[in-house]
C-alpha cells in the first residue's frame, strides 16, 4: 500500500516490544491515529526527536485495511518543543495538552479547529514562557470543551465569566494584557477540569500536577 504523509502533533508514546514504540498522534487530515514505530527506541532510527510530546511533524505512515495500528515509516520535524520541555512549568503544560487531547479526541475524526487550537496555544506558551503557562492552559481547557461539544453553564466569579467570554470571541494572541498567575480565573480552570473529568470518566493526572506549580 502507498505511504501517506500527514501534518501531525505527537501526543504519546508507549514502549512496545524490545525496540519499538506505539505512537498516538493527531493529524490535520485524518484525526487521531495510533501506529507502531519499529526501531524507534534504538539510538539510530528514522524518527529522531519527532516523537517527543507535541512535536509538530510530517508523519510518513502506511495504513492497512482492517488493522487498527498503522505502520509508521519516518517523520520530518516541523517544530520542536524542546525549549518548552526544558522549562518545568511549560513541560507540565505540554503534558496537560497531550493528556486532554488523548482523552477528548475520537480516533479517525479530523477537526481542523482543534488542530489550530493546539498550534495557537503552543505558540503562546513559547512567547509567554517567562509569564508561566496559565493563559495557555486556561484557553486550551475552555476551547477543548467548547470544540468537544459539552461546554456547560459554569458557576464562577464575575471576573472569570468575563475572561471566558473574551476567550471565546478572541484569538489567544489578541487577548487584552493582564497578569497571569495560578490564581487568575482559578475557579474557571478547576470547573473546566471537573467537567472534562466527568466527561471522560477518569482523573486527569496532569491537572493535579499543574496545581502544585
């Protein structure tokens, strides 16, 4: 079968056999896929740093009919998140984005808006690394719930309602300047985490880690 190429974000990797990895990745045109990267755990392989979490890549892969896992052949790195991963708070935010995406995105369902959301929050996280991850985390949480179709009416403070209203109508790069700390719209962030956990029926490990920053 011919090889396919999709722009994608790497979500998670799991050890498989002696030298292989199972990779979950989110493509722009095919949605979330999982595949086997043979030899990816060896020092010399055809994937390089492209399998690090939330690396933006062009994934080369082969699909076989009636087989759940695709075969991953290689990937070309577009954008590395190395600098973010080297900063602990930003690294936790990366884990949070990946965990939410893994649980919220159904397989084989493309969602261009969600793909662009990931790209936008990663750009913001890089641009605002010195200010911490809180703006990107809240924006991603709110829009993940919105795009997944289960955003309820939330009982939060007036300030948090105004922040949510602005976020739902304004690109992340155009939001009005404000000081972002862990306490900013904390009630909204926690309410969204509770909604997500109820929807996916599991605890979000990275949400708890975020609250310790």
